[in-house]
């Protein structure tokens, strides 16, 4: 069998599950693979690539001599770095590039018109192997399912195919990438940067059943061909096999983070999972859930085998915002019931997301988030952030149609440098009144601050200085709490204390 060398590039993610699945598929197909983990992730102080890092990557490509370069373009938030890498490759080599990932799946023409020869939409494992096979053997690639390319100046997008409903068929991702390096900070370090991790990330399923307007999951689901389920769940055996291997390869693992949009709750799946997880893994773990999918009996079973943290998106305390803007249809009572159930289940840590201070939100909507959080069973952690407008999400045309932005202004926002995009993610510049209510909401999560904050509710403006001071104190408490949280999880991992 002919084989070829493929170089994969993962951006801003040492763990990069999608790239690791591709590497595993290519290796099984008999190809040689080298993976470059390019740039470290930092959501607070993101950094674009430097000329020095591009030079290091160029050197890696020249030394390896690949016949195909694969780039993972999951998000539009770091496109400036992806573009710089593509420009360097196109200007220095005659090596075909193939792009994949969520953003590439929705906007293949973006990359094809910037120098990529190919884009693969949706699941990339089988089409990427077919493309590598074709390049190795010199045979035709034009009919490969899911492949996009340019012909006579126009984009050709083949029908999406080669996807598996039973995603166990994709195997498990590469956990120890034996031919890998990490480029960041103007230096290159040989080896897989995941091996020293204390937290291992795993997905037990692909897809999401909900239609939130700020997320691309719904539109990615619509790309799937008939007969392919919008949510596909791995078997428990497959998940446990991956985690068992992760414990062997990443010897410092202290906890597991399940990155499923919604942790699987299929009949029988959880019961088998808790039996096998307790027997083979036994590490503290984190899951994401949704107010409509919180089940107390399931949570208690998971807590018994190590569930330590539940992260749930609430997004707004305003039913109007949730329903009419975010396309989330849970009621205030649904949320309060879910929070109560999570707390009653015995989960050690409860984290709740809110997206605030965006153009759709009024000051009354923000106040409703405050009043809702005040009713929620504590203790809990609040993760407050802004709203990013991401290409391919339904909320983008909603904001344009509502007159908040012109199409040109929206494009400037969505494709701004990453520092600007992440800055918008954490907080918007708004009125003083909005700023004070935001800070009061933030302080509610700290029991020691709550009483004083509540005393300011009747006249917020008159207590602005005091609210500012308490918010600053809350930020300090948050850092202390983070250390406590992580220390408790690690202590539980190694001693069993805190079970």
C-alpha cells in the first residue's frame, strides 16, 4: 500500500481532540503523521503568532517534507493566526493544504480563496484518509465525499458523506502523539504537550440537541446527511478504553473533563458508565449540562463515582432574552429547579454561565439576571462573560436585522483581531448603571459579600464606590477560591479525602 507523510497543525489547543482523531485515523490507514501544536491558549491575554514562530513552523515543514498539510480551523476567533500560517505555507512550499473543523465546515470558500487546495466538511476521519490515499497513489480525488475544492474559479462542494452513525468506528484519539512538537513563545519543544496535563479532555458524544442562536451546533447539524443522527453517542466501552489509555500515558492526570455539549443520559448508558468508571478510572470529573436535562437520580449516581463539578449554561435571567434572542425555552422555574437538583445531588462544585451586556439586553434584563441568581441555591460559581458574534450562528442576522449593526460592522466584529474578540467575550463597555448591576451580580456568589450587596439594591447609583470596592474584593476571592477548588480536586485524586 502506498503511504504519504501528513503534517497536522492544531491551533491554540494542546489537546485538540479533533486533530488527535485525525492522526489516529491516518495512522490506521498506514500514513506517516507529524503533529504541530501551534500556540498555547490564553483567553485572558491571547497572542497572535509571531514572525519567529512562523519561521520555526517553516523549518519544521521543510524538515519533515509532508505531501499534505492539514489545518484545524475550529473557531473564527484565531483566524488571524491561521491566515498568517497559510500565507507562509503558500509562499514557501508547493504542498497542498486541507482545512477542516467547525468554521471550515460552514465556510469552505474562506480557505479555498486564501490558498487552501481542499476543505473537508463535518467528520474528517474518513475523507482525510481517502485524500491522503489518493495523493499517495496519484489517483483521482475529485469525488471524495465531503471534499471541497476550486475548479475554474468556482467552489465545488461535494456532498457530505463517509460519516459514521456508530462513532465507535472512529476509534479513540491519539493520546500520546509520538511524532509531535509544540510551538509557542518563539520556541519549539519536541514531544506531545498533552503528556504533562493534570486534566484530560474527552468527548463521549458528538452534537447537541438544542438550537441556541449564539452557537453553531444547529447549523452544523443541518449539514449532516439524511440518516446521520444529530447527536451520536459512543459506547461506554469506547470511552473507558480511551480513559484507561489516558491514565497510562498522562501520568499526572488529576481529573477528567467531559467536553460533551450535554453529558450522555441515554437509558442504560449511565448505569453502565458508573460501573465501569468506578472499576477502571476512579478520577474526579466535570460535566456540562442544560436546565432541561438535569436529572437528580443520574447526578447522584455520577457523584458516587467521582462527579465533582457540573457546569450549566443559564445565559440570562430574562425569559425574554432566553426565548426571543437565545432561542432557549426553559422557564425561571426550570432553572431554579435544575439548580436545586444539582445542589441536592451532592456535587462539590456548581458553575453557572451568564452572557451579559450585549446589544439585545436592556438594564431591566440585566436586573432579572441579578434577581434570578439571588434565588439560586448556593454555594455556586458564576461565570459571567459577554456575547461573541460568531460566523454561522443564527444570532448574527438577528443583530443586523434589528439594526444594532450593519453587515459591514458585523463582519468587522466577527473577523477582528483575536485580542479584540476575546476582550468582547469577557465584558462590553456599557453604561455606569449596567456596570454596577453586573458587579452586584458577580458579588452574589460570595457569601461574605452578599449581605452588603443586597443592601444596595434600592439605590445602586448612590453606592457605586462601595460596589466597585466589593467587586475588586470579589475578584481576589475568586482567585483564592480557584486555588481551593483545584487543590481539593487534586487532594481527592491522590488521597481520597473529600469523597
